[in-house]
C-alpha cells in the first residue's frame, strides 16, 4: 500500500495533456485517388450506371423497360398484317349483313369496358396472359435455351398418362394455354391481379435464369409462377396441397421442390412495384387491341355514373387545398391592404 513504485504505472490526465500539447499542429494531407491508395472498390454511382445499362434486360424490375411479350408479339409482321386484313374484311361483311359490330360511344350513350388497373376483368385478363405466353413460346430463340430438369415435363409429368416423345416439338395453341390457366384460376379462386403478377414472375424467371419457355416446359413454368403469385398477392394463399387436388397426379413433394427452385432462380426477388404492375397491365391492353381481343363494352348506367361522379368529387375535395396553395397571385405595392381583381381586355 505504501510502495512508491508499481509494475503498472498510469500517467495522470495532466501529464497526458502536457504531452499532447508538445505535438506539432495537424496539417491535412491532400486527398489521394483510388489508384494511389490501391483501393478498387466500386463507387455507388458506377453501380447505378450498370443498372441503367441493364435496364432493358430486366423489364420485370424497371418500369421504363419494355416488356418481353409485347416485343415478341410484334416480330411476326406477316401474320399481324394478315390478321388485320381478315379483321377488316369481317367488319365489312358484318356491316353489310347487319350483325353485331364494335360499339362506339355517342352523344346519348357512353360505352365503358369496366376494366381498370385496380380491378381488371378476370376472364379477359387471363386471355391476355395466355396470349402473352403463346407469343413467348412461338417466338422463342431458335437455338434453344437451357432447359432445367425441374421444369421438364418428361421428367416431372403433371399427369400419369405417358408423355409423347415429340411433345417438345409441337407448340401449344392459345386455347390450350388459356384452358390450363383458367382451370387453375377457377379451382383456386384467384384474382385477375394475380394473373398479371404471374406474367411478371414468368418474365423475371426467363431473364434471371436465362432460359426459354417452350412446349416441353411451359406448363410447369406457368404452374410455378401461379403458385408463387398466389402466395405473394392474395391474403388467403392457396396451399401446395390444394394444387394437388386440382392436378390429381402431382405430389406435394414435387410442388414444394418446384416452389423452392423457382424462388432460387428468382434470387428470392418477389417484389413487384406498382409502376411495374401498371406497365404490364397497359401492355396487356395493347396486346389485346393489336390482336383484336377487345374487352366487353357496356353502356354507362345511371348508378355507375353517380359512383364516378362521387369519386371525382371526393378527389376534387381532397386536392382542393393543394391546388389553392400552389396557385400564384401577384399584388401591387401601391395597395397592400387587399387585392383588387381587374378584368383584362384581350384583343
């Protein structure tokens, strides 16, 4: 206790302050570049530029990138011109015989298709999605992309019936794709929004995994996209065992493995921004118009007009204060008490 020396000596705060005061003043050194420091870390701006360059290859992630199905539907120019020519002939024949034609609005009657981005029509949305899948299969790359075993129907058949040897050589028709998708949506009671998300996941899979959808794998790819979209979008998701009751010959283990590998190929990116969803919705409408697949038109009734007017009045009251705040007014310095409105004479 009374020893003056110790093996552990600690300097007092006063001594530390004195030692620090004897140090030279600090001078800031010039900033070194990344080449001089030997640091090759990528700057955040460089990473953002890379994303902008790859934007056209990721339509399911970026709202400004064009969808793949819309570009594939515009490649077959001859078929498109032929269909337009046939449609014009049918319209001429129908007008001569007095049959039903496309409805147009007039001063007394307004026709609406009752199909919005928030509440799409289920039947026609499924038809448009089936048409988009059809163009994916029809206009796929000729060299043939990579085929994964989990999507190969020969290795994992959806039914007990034997798959033909040339099953992957014949493209399915649009009606066959529509019946397959409609059966799943009807049995699982899925919504039209889920169909749009299904198409988003399908194109995201084709982009991320760098595979093509063809006659031998389209059913399992569509099934995996519907399975994932129903769980992400709907509040009361359909379980995998429920799909086994729809497709009698498939097992729960197969459905679980399909879902797991689908998620891994998507890199667990199941986010669908509202801008991407709206882009796919309007591109599907463009696809339906170019293929003469029009949505059903119904005359605007009194009740529907009143609902639209109520919604418009509600939005007008909501943004009235915002418009009033943004309105610019000018006043003269001669009269600061109030603002006098003078009618202008326009010549």
